[in-house]
C-alpha cells in the first residue's frame, strides 16, 4: 500500500491512515514499513511517500514474499584466511568466512575506534598527525568518519545488502535504515556500531589485530605464502587485501611484487560548503521542515566537450574534515552525525578524469598514484600546513581570489587561494561550467565556499581480477573493496568483500 504522509507524521496518524484505506479497525491488522522517501518536488506540498505491507484476517490477496537471504554454509574447516584492512570490505569478508567455519585473522594498520577518535581530536587541536590512526586509517576504515550513507545503485547485491543491513541493525543501527530510501548511520552511531561488530567477530573466535601493518607478501608457485608485518610473518591458505583507496604504500608494495593493476577513471575537485539554512531554503522554500533533519542535493552536469562534473558524498548538517593520511599532503572530506543538525552543509564538487586521456599517454599504475600524491602535496605546500586553500564559489567563477571568509566547519581554517592554479586547465574549465549550472539549480549556491582538495571519490587504479575478486595472477589472493577500484561506499565495498568470501567458501 502506498500512502502520502505529512513530514512530521506520528505513528498514530499513520495507523489511522492505513485503517481508513483498508476499512479495518486499527487493532485488527499489523503492518511493516517497507519504504519511506521524501517528495520535495512541489515546495507547497512536501511530504513522505510511504509504502507499507499490511496483514489482516480481513484482507484477501497474495501473501508478501520475503526477500531472499544470504546463505552461508557452515562446517568445520581447516582453511585459514588473513584479511588486510578492517573497513566494510575487510570486516564483512572476514565475518562471512568466520560464519562459514574458517580460521580468520583481520589485520588493521590503524587503531581501534576509541583510540582513533582520540588521535583525531589530538590532530585537530595540535596539527600533529598520526599517520596510522586518522580519518583515513583505523578500525572501520575511512567510512567510520563519514555520513554513513548506505545507498548503493548496484542491483545485483540484494542478498548481500540485506545481510549487511541486518548485521548493522543487530549492532545497534537506527531501525529506520530498513525502510528509508536514503538510509544513513551517522558517524556518531558508526563508532558504536563498529565496536559492537568487532565484539560479534571476536566473540565467535575471530582474530583482529590493530596497529599491524602489512609491509610485504612472500610468493611461491603463484601463491601468497605469508605476509610480513611490523610484528612478524603470518601464513594462511587465502589472503584478502581490502586496503581502501588511501593506502598508497600498500599499493606500491603489491604492484612491485607483481600484483597486476591498471589505471582507471576517478575524480578530483574541492569541497563546497554552505550554510545549511541556505540549502534548506533553496530545496524546501523554508529554513526548516518539521520531521526532516536537513535538506540534501545531488547535482550532475554533462557537456560533450567537457569533463563530467557532479556532487559527491553530500553531507547535510555536517562538517568538512582533514582526511589526509600523510603528513605532507592536504585532503578534505565530509562527515555528518546522525542528527544532521550542524549549521553547515558540504559536498564534494568534482570533475571525472582518466589520467591516460588527461595526459595523453598510457600511464603505469605507479605513475598514476604518484600523480595524485603530487597533487595532494601541492595543496599542503601552498601554506605548509593543513589549512585549506579556498575561495568563494562566486569568486572562483569570476577568476578572483577571496579576501576573507565567513565561519567554516573546517578545523584548520581557510587560506585565500586561486584554486584555478591547482588543477589542470580542462578540470578548471569543466568545474566552472558545472558550478554555473549548479548555481542556476540551487538559489544562492554561489554564496558557498570551495575549499581544499577532494581526491578520494575512488582510487586512480584498479586491480586486474576475476569477478569474484580473485587476483588474475595469484591463485589465493583477493583484492576487495574501494582499494580494488571496483567498489565505492560502505554497501558496495562490504558486498565486494562478501563476494570474495563466498568464492573462498565455494573452494572448500
């Protein structure tokens, strides 16, 4: 059943609406929320579109068909698996294998989540970066400090998606992720959820070692025999590398050891930050809307002769964070807590590029990684600090440098800069064209600020692998998640890790 409800509806109002539609007393039926999405196409009639499944002895019709669940066959197995990385791909690969009866060890180069939070606070207060425990590295991966979005456009992962959502719900996720059209966890919830997931993993006998960095792999007869860590060698029958998109040192090590990668498309740009009330007013026609946390946007621009430009990882009611993993680079990202009640909105505004086309030659994967790292270092070198080079969007479009800024959520402050000087010419031209279009679509968009470098939409390289995630050249090595170049975001990365686990299960 599909219903329209006001944005601030109550459970009692929903039940009355259902009863009126099916003409049955409230106590004579039960219902489940199946989907809830905001319809803001008409500002005078913004409402929730709700789908409910209703059951009652007084109703006729086909019974609802429950969705298929992921089948994980359990048996006592002799197989030992080492997973490198504890982000969504690494954790769910390891957890799936553990449920199937494998001996599983997850290695995480960073700290557990509570220690990681303390290291981030120290970084933002003092500027002292822990290169192994920060916004990029540590328990839960980079996604721990994000908006915790659980959206994914991949349609072939329904069973995996349900398993992922069920796992999050069991670990304390907000119940509405089961029915919201655009579910999110929030960084504040993620810290608790990840800790609870760790407890489920170790409680079943899994091993999870923090501050354990893989520095080399030892190969023989087209197989990985051991990984060398800062704490010694570890052997296994299978290895899954779920390293994320920021582990440049690990990329370099794998490539030099013969693991095949290729250059792929990714995107670069800056974070756009606005007052959240400005975005609310543009999207809703008012500064607040009862029953809805904060207005969002999703923008795209395409013109044949230019690069595609789009918004990425929009964080309503959030903050811009220093997401660098290296002391001499400067990168920004966005995050929101569950209430989404901070006074700022931000999103990456990026242009899609492929370095082979941009530089008009075929690059080796190591060259692509170095090109991106050089750009990230350029943003740091501008002020020799983590302050973000920035300018107002209107000034960027006019080719001017901004003299002063309104307050910003970014903890290290903003440094006036000509952002046009940081990017290749075609990137600047495309960003300007895209921003002009976005200013037409969202009233007041030009009042926002472009700050820092957004370079982590995805990896610039991609593993050469089979569909299961198995490396094309090494029999017992899998490359999964965002670090593989095949996944992006929490859900698709977790599903990619699960697929690698299922392939290993099928071999035993």
